[in-house]
């Protein structure tokens, strides 16, 4: 395929953020406008055709708290709300289109992110580095308005969790163990629950 074309996109992404408190404990919040034009690999199909994708535009809000109760522990919790005017979603190529993504329209994402970090080696006063970190996200992502109003956005699980344990002996020998959990999710904007050959 030898196809040529050109396009242009312009966006502005202003933001405002605030932190109140000390490094050991603080509250924070912010709002920013998001803008992301589709990448070339998304906007052009394998056949060289224009996929007709619009830019992603969003308004993002977040607020939360950070706490460091000791030299070896830290915790953070953040609530977030993101409203997309248009979100690109995965396309079912079996429907006849070869484009990897398509315009999904308006969506809303609301949820909570939490982080826990513990330097267990410091807590136990040992020379061996033992660090534990854990992350959990609760998120509800739905379409707002349009044909899919109220449906869950594809590949947007309600729950995700991961934990990592790192260790390193003063001799240089070390290792890492990690665990990740991703809750069930829908594979299409119709929220199909039964297998469908189309």
C-alpha cells in the first residue's frame, strides 16, 4: 500500500494543582484538561485507509492524601473523576472494519487508587533490603449518552490489584516476587456476556 495524506491537530492542556500540608502528611487535588490525538498506528488502517478517529479530549479531577507515618512506610489514596468528550475504544475487527480503534463517544471514569509502601528491611534494622509495595484501583467506567449509554467501557475492570516484594542481600544477591489480579471485564461496547462469532 502506498498512501499519502496529511492532517493537523491542535490542543491545549491547562492544569491547576494544590498541595496542603507537610511531606509527612498532606492533602492534594487538581484539575486538568486532557488532549490526545490518535497515533498514526491507530488513525490509519492496515489497508492504508483513514479510520476517521477524533482526538481524545477529557476533563480530569483528582483529590487525595499522602501519609508517611515512619521512615519505612508510606500510604496514599486518590479519588478521581475523568469525563471524556470522546474516548477511543478497541474495535471488533470481525465486524468488517480493519481499524484497531474507533470513536467511543462520551465516557465517565470514577474511582479510587490506593498505594502502600513498606521498607521492611529498615523496620527490622537489617542490612538486607526488603521492600513491599501494593496497589489497588477501584474504577467504574461507563458510556454517557448515545447508543451505549450506561454500558461499561470495554477492557475497563472494576478491580485491579498488584503487590511486589523485593529483596536484596548485602552480597548483591536479590530477587523479586509479584502478584497481579485483574477483575473480569467486557470485550465490547455491547457488554456481551455470551460468546458471539460476529
